[in-house]
C-alpha cells in the first residue's frame, strides 16, 4: 500500500519557462544534500541545474554527468567502491499518480537505474509537465536498451508484447550523426510509443526483460521515492510511503 505526504511551497510566478521550473525544483533538491555523503548524480537537463555541491563523493550515471562533475570539482567514485549510496537525485520523463517513473530519454537508463536502486533515498525533481495519468500517457518514448545484434528482431518482439496498447517502436538515431544512438554501454535504444495504457507495470517489466537481447527498460516501478514538482503555483513535495 502506498500513501503520499504532500507539502506545497508557493513562489511568485513571473512567466516561468520549463527551464526555470527545472532550476527551481533542482535547487530545492539540493537542500536535502548533507555534507560527507555519497551522492548519485543523475543524467539530464534537470540534474545539471543543481549547482556546485561541496564536500560529497559523487557516483555519476553517465559520461556526460561525469564530465559535468569533474568541471565542478566534485570527487567521483563508483558502485564497486560504494555499493550503498546515501542519496540520489535525478529528473524523470514521466511520473504517474503512484510515483512510478519513466526515465532514460537522455540515453542513460541502465546506469541511472543501477545507481538509484542502490540508494537509501531517491529524490526525483521534475516540472509539472512530466505528470501523467499512467505510464506512457505522454505518448512520448519509453526507452528500452538492447544489444545491437539483430536489433530489429528485438524491436518487433517488443512491439508485439504491447499490441493491445497500439505500440509503435523506433530505433533511436543520433541527432548529430543520423546513425544509431549508442549508449555509454555500447548498446542501442528502442523507443516505444503507446496509444493506450499498458496495464500492470510489473507484468510489463517482466515480459520485456524475459526477451533475449533486452538489456533494460526505462520504467522505475515501486521504488521508494521523494518527488519535488515545480509548477506555476509553487513547489510540491511528495513522498512515497510503503505501508506494512
């Protein structure tokens, strides 16, 4: 059973852009960062707004995040040295009413999920445009990382799994080269688009991961999460609480 604790912090709305809202939610998230912690550093346009964090050890979730952290002078490590992470914060591409997430439209879903699932506490920072009625509700991509070998075969099998949701699958191409986008792990990404609700997320997750050639998908399900949402009316903070 899941319940939510909610608090709202108003601020003066002056034609705020989506980027402004990301900055506001990211700055709020930084308030949770204490000194001498191991911090999971998410990938994406929201995490970069968190500013310069001091007296921490960072676990980056992508090559881009590593480069950003190095430029800020943040000491870095990895899960081999720190298998338990004190806190991770990152953005999300979708958040449903039960605080299940879609992540990975930035291409780093596997490493993000590894770091965030190893964290004692996970804070998601979004603007209100990311809130959806159900996973896939934005009709934007739900990414799946696959090995390059016979990727089209994997695409067809993924689409077949979600035929009832009118699923369409596309291989992600690099905007710079026009060639297949390659993840930090040397894999490809297939983006799935749904016209209808895909139903039980645990069943969907299991079905995807049972397919040979599939590395990981972009859904984060049933993860203890704090959510910071910035909107035109202020900041809302929610916490997913598991009830025994």
